[in-house]
């Protein structure tokens, strides 16, 4: 059961991290395009 919970918790954290990174990278890319 702990393995299943781990499997759910890890991707959830990864999704949050990926979302943050993508947002920052996209914002930086957008700033470069404007500049």
C-alpha cells in the first residue's frame, strides 16, 4: 500500500515541479522574444 501511495505522491510532486519550471522557462522565453 505504501508503494502505491509513493507512486501517487511522487508524480504529484513532479507534476508541480514541472509546472513551475515550464512556467518560469516560458516566461523567460517570452521576455526574450519581446526583447
